[in-house]
C-alpha cells in the first residue's frame, strides 16, 4: 500500500465559522502535513511528526503552499459549458436565447460526452473535485456526465432536468417520462462508485402540477437521493411562479405542496425569499446555494449571507454557465463583494468554508468530503499563494497567514492551483 505524505500549510476546520467567532472554528497550520492512502486521508498533523511516523511514505513537499480540501461546486449546469459568458440577457430571455438551444444539442450522445469531458477538465484545473449539476432532459446527458466523472474517480451529483411546459419541444418531457426516466437513471447511477443521483425539476414554472407531483412521489420512494431546483432567483421569476400557481402561499409552496421539500433539498439562488420561506427552509434543514457570479452576471440580485449566520445551511456554486467562471476562487471573490454590498463582510475562513465544507454539508456529504480530516476521502486542492506577480507582491507584505491567503481568493484563478488530488490520485498537470 503506497502512502503519500503531503507537506505544506494546512487548512483545518473544527466547526462552522459562521456559527460564532471564526477563530474558534478554523486554523492554518503553517507546518502541516496530510497522509493519504487507498483514496482516504489517513492522518493530518505536524509535518515532522508524520514524517517520523511514516518514513516509507512518498513525500511531496509543497513548501508554503496551502493544502486545502478540494472545492465543492454545489450548483452547476454542465450542459451550458460552451455558452458560458453569453452576452446581455435577463434570466428568462437568457434561457430561451442561449440555454435551451444548447441543451437540446446534448441529446446527441457524442456531443454530450464531449461537453462532459470538457467540463470536468475545466473544473478540476480550477481545483474543484466535486460538482452537483443539472443535466438536460435527455438521459444521454446524464449518462455522459456520470461516465466522465466515474472515469476520473470523482464524487459528483447530478440528474435529468425535468420540464413539461414553458420550454421548447425538444426539451419537454411529460410527468410520466420524468418519473420513469428519472427512476431508471437513479437505479443506474445512484450509489455506484462515488456517484449520487439528484431528482431535478428545473423550477416550478417549467413543470406542471402533474410533473411536480410525480417527482415528489418519486423522491418519497427514493429519499436517499438529493432533490435540487431553483427558487427566487429574479423578481420577474417570482412573479411568474405566483401567476402560474395562484393557490400557493409563496414560491417555496409551489414545491412544498408536492412533497419537494425536506432536509435533502438543495435550492439554488434563493435571493428574494419571504420570511415564511426562510423559516420553513430552516425548520426542515434544507440547503441554499449562493451563486454570486451568476447573480451579478444575469442581474438577479444580492444573496443575503446573514442567513448562514442565522443557522441555515448554505453552500457556494459557480452556476455554470449563468455564472461567468468555472473557478471557485473567482466565486469566493464574488461572494465577498456581494457580502460587502449587503453589509456582511466575510472573513477568508468563511469564504473557504463555503467553497469546501459548507457546500459538502449542503450536499449531505460533509462526513466524506470538504475537510482535511482522517477518514475523509482524499480530495485535495493545493494553492500557490504567490501564483502571479500581482498576487506575489501583495503576498510578500502579508501580516499573518490569513492576510497571505486573501489575495489569492480575490485575484486567483487556475494558475493558483498547484496540484489537485482526487480520491488520493494526483491529477496530471
């Protein structure tokens, strides 16, 4: 059994830095080490002690680079890879102009495979080791996504996007097809290797009552799965949902009425929530996912990060391709900027938490990924904290480890990613 010993600075969480004083929840060990074997983290500690205890381990010395958990992107649309950064539309027009035409192309298995491979190449180069993605309504897109992840040994989540109204003919299914195809795909992929199936109504405006009811019933049968959807992304969308569901108390009720609420629900965006919705989401333990680059790019609004301080489960995501970057570093920077605009400035430890353990907890995988902890899966990102001349000159004048890390969060990109380990396997550069 080959053991790998990684030496560097290590990011260590002992709690949630949003739950109180961040200093009580996270530390940087400037003389740290991580021992990896058989796909798992075996031990985390001080480098000299671990070197002495494991003299036969293969050593990779990263010097002053930061060894942290691999990034976890909790809300993405991998089929939109090729149309990322498309110009000039609000949400509904953006879907009709760019998203829906591109998603129809993934009914072709070869094209779906091409896009899935390209997507995973891009995100892993940016330090992301786990994604939760919407596929398209075509089962071929789901198969391509999971096969590409499986070949890389990745822990990923995803599912067929279900829509039976307010979408092009080439993407619409029916309530029965949504149920039957989702069930078949779930049986095919869920729990195999490191793959998790997610029941996925796109959002209530693109599903009839019959389809939402069918998917709620299926989730009741497969309660071990996650359920993902969108909520309250733009004010126009909220008004649209209220028009389509006049009996609903609010947007959340368009899901709740059909059983699409629970602790394993993952709601993307959640910018314009009403007080009842916030209270209900907290009560059931569902997760919200903040998508900052998307929210600014499409002009959706500013997420309220005080919800994390109020005890709601919050993850972070790129929202490819509404989001304008594949990088969780760029996403953290955008989250910081939005926090500033909302009067809730975030410490670097909180940003890193959102991109790792926070997102892992949103996906109910916090006991497997998202932390450097013995027994966790060995998904690791190593960051060069002086990757460009602009970052290096600021890093040289840093006062302490957090001040040294923050410039990479704000200005870093894939050049800052020194190495990525997935399931204990070092990825090729």
